[in-house]
């Protein structure tokens, strides 16, 4: 029986062409963010488990991969018989919790208003399904230290610019405000302590429609709440006007991206740490959101003992990259395959010399011995992003003498 050689469930291998596309898309996103004045940082894949499970990560904390202690510490933990003592580290499940720890650690070295880019893999031990993996890449930008609406404007404009650079001009961002949502729930008669549970129900609107949401609210909080919810959901469905709390934000962003923001009074976002405006990015070709974020002014203060304003937004890279036209992101800027006609020392030396000359011009150059089926080799390498080739023998003495031909 053949051995199972597949990667673990929810994790993937990427073939060269897929990897090329992913790297080019990621580079475009990062380049756009840098052009808006954000600075790239890097945090470890592992964090202290106590920090990952401190209450900042919401339900995602339950999905954290735990790393067992090592050596004598593991032996001591095993002796206690307490499973909770076996782990001291965990793989990061998002990039926000590590960012807040990073800021607290390095605050003295950072500007008063810190604009960060962070990209990289995160891990969650959830049930794999279409579009949902156990290891996936996130692309985050965050602004820490700015309590003004300019921070939100900067994030939304930068995100839309990044999506536009990928050819995703149909993406829009839904916007709400946690304080508005709290006021609306209060008007329905939902007690403050019950609002998190009510938000979970409202977050199901896309799946169970207004009638289903009102029914669940009535079942959980009483018929009066359900009745008021029915009226409220009908009213907001008919009224798309932007509330005063978000008018300046919409006005500013729409000077750059007209019609790309949409107010949604039922937008929840699952994380309980949001304190102000919240965002969710969607695209008509995707069945799920392709990004989201919001203001989280209370998170950094948990490490510092004093609140620091913060707001961030994350692109769901796996969903974004699936939407991107592969033909635009799978070619090398300049690339060539030099096919050696034979293995003589002169031919090899010529190929190495020509390779260096072309590399100095910024060309990616791959060396190959000529096989029996040259067309098959070129077809295969063409699928990996190489677009030109040349045959090399003892007579080729300069790069200019190479007659580079198009592959395909």
C-alpha cells in the first residue's frame, strides 16, 4: 500500500507557478502599502501562550496550536498530571496580538504614530473547508498612536489602492461603528451583558435573513426584542444613509475611491475588542469576505497599563490571491533559459559567462542541458514563468550574440 505523502489536512504545497503568483501578488500589496508610508515589521511565529490566550484574540484563542515544553520542564509538567502545564508557547493565530506585544516591547524605539505592515503565515486548528485552511497568510496594516479619523481614512484608502493594483476594482468595504451597534441593541431592549450574544445572532443575517435573526433574538431575549428587531431590520434595509458618526470618514475616502464604501448597520465583526469603526471587505466574485478590521483602542494598553489608540485592517491573502488574474502575476520581469548543446568544458564556461552577463542586466537565467525533446522542456519551463530561451555552444562568446527567442 502506498504511503500517504500529502501535507497535513488544511495545509498545502505550492507548485512553482502558484508560488510565483503568490509572491508577485504579495509584493504588489506590500509595495502599495509602503507607498503610503507604512513600515514593514516582523514578529516570531511563536508567542508565549499566556499572551496568546490573554483574552485579546476572541474565539480564535481556542484554535491556537500549543507547543509542548521541552526537556526537564516537560518532565516536570508531565509529573503534575495537569494538561494545562504541558505547553508554554503557541503558534500565532493572527498578526494583531503579536503586533500589540511588539509595540509594547519596542515602543521607545518607534515613532509616536506607528504605521506598520506585517505579512506572514498564521495557524489555526480549525476544521478545514473550502477557503479555510489551518495555515494561511495574512496581510495587515495597522496604525498605533493616532486617535483621529485620519488613521481610518489612511487604512481604507491604502487597502483599496492595494486591491486596485491587483485588478480588483470591484471590491467594496462595508463600514459600521461599534458604538452605533451598541446603541441599536440598547434600543431593541438588549441588556449590555447580553449584547455580545445578540451580535453573534445579528452576524448570521447573510445566512438566515432578517426573519431568522428576529426569530433567534426573540427566542433568546423575548418576544418584544424580536418584534423591535423585525422593525429595525426593515428600516435599515430601506435606509442606506451614512450616520453622522461616519460622515467625515466616508467623505474623505470617497474623494479618492468614490462609491467604494457602504454603510451597514448590521456589520458586527466577531472580535469583542473593537471599540469604534469596523470594516469588512467584499468582492462580488468571492463568496466570503476578503478582509476586515477596525479600531481596537484597548488592546495595547493591556501590556502597557495605559491605553494607546490603534486601528488596523487585514487582507485575507488566500481569498484575494484566488481572485487575481494569474496571467498578470505569473511572469518574470525578464527571464531566459540557456540550453547547452553539449557538456564540453567550453560550452559550460560559455553558458556560465553568458548567464552572468544577462544576470547583470536583471534577467533571471536558468541553465539546462539540451534534452531529446526540447519543446517539452521549454513548455514546462514556460509554465514556470520563463519567457525566452537560447541555445549555447562553443561559438557563443557574448550575451549580445545570444539569439534569445520567445518560449511558445
